[in-house]
C-alpha cells in the first residue's frame, strides 16, 4: 500500500482532510481563509503560529494539535470513519483482509494486523 496522508487524528477523533479544516476553523485554530489552502499548508501555518514542530509528532499530543494518519497505518477499523466501502475476505491460512472498493485507495487490500 502507498504511504500517503489519508487523514488526521485530533482530540480523540479521526478526520478526513476537508473535515479537519472545518473543525479547526470552528474551534478558532484556523481562519476561514484556510478553506482555500491544502490541509498540509494550513496546518504548517497553524503550527508555526503555535510554536509546534508538527514534523516531530512525539513533541506534541494529538489532543493539542492534529497528527497525520498514513495509508500504511490503516486497518479495517478505519474504513467506516473514512466512508469507504470494502469487501472482507479470509486467506486459506485464516488471516483476514479487506479489499477497498471506493475512495482514493480503491482496488488495494488492507490486511488485518
């Protein structure tokens, strides 16, 4: 699976990029102009204002500032909050997986860990 940013975790919730921007605007962490930016650009600006090194995720808590969720970190439990359709399956050795049917990773397989 590719290593792409698929979402963010913030304040004990997971968000897709667009919904994170709206949440942070509502909380006053971002200005409404952030709607015209990429999520990464908006977060970089917010981090600079707050003095957060967002590229050292060990230096801050996800309750204080969003952390990245990469595609390689996904499990089948993540498919629901992401709104992706998936088809579960089982290997002959008993291992389980899902084939992603919709979303940016359609056609890829996520193996249960």
